[in-house]
C-alpha cells in the first residue's frame, strides 16, 4: 500500500512503518494513537477507522516506529490532569447533593390509617323502645 492513510476519527494523515523484510505496513494516528495494519484491507475499504487518501506519501525508514512529539506528550498530560480534575469535581458534587433521608417502615405504618377491614369491630348497643 503506497498511498497515504487518513485517520477517520481525527482527519489527519497517519504515520506508517513496517518491520524489516515484512510486507505488512502499520499505520498509526499521531493524535489518537489508533493503529491499523495493511494486513486487514477491510478496514480501509469500509473506512472503519482509516481511509486511503491521495496525499503524497512521506518516505520513512522501514523500521522507524513513530514517536510522539514533546508537544503531543505535554497535551496528553494536560488532558489527563483535566480528566482527573473533572472527575474530582463530579465526585464532590455527588457527595454534596441533598439525599433523601430513608424513613423507617414502622413510622410510615404508624402514620398511615389502617384499612377498614383491619380495624377492630366496635360493639354497638341498640335500645329498643318499649
């Protein structure tokens, strides 16, 4: 595969490399680090994560493994720190939310009037007129 490959998630041209003596070529997105192999052509035909583009191919050493730039590493650290901060804020919000206080069942039953069938029968005396 001599054409350039674009990451369908980030819309950037992926870096590529292959092992010495191997016909399999690996493509990796420099931003999201998704990696695809030329062995699975279905990925490129269906555009499931990568697609072939007409951009010129940059020549790279066959055994060269792409490395993240210092700026990419710094941004990854910033994203990780932000994710931790947001997780902590969400956890604090969850602990500060007012919770419904559970009411014991006995107090609920005592506060509710008993149904008519469960009430004790009341004796009524009827006086007859003589």
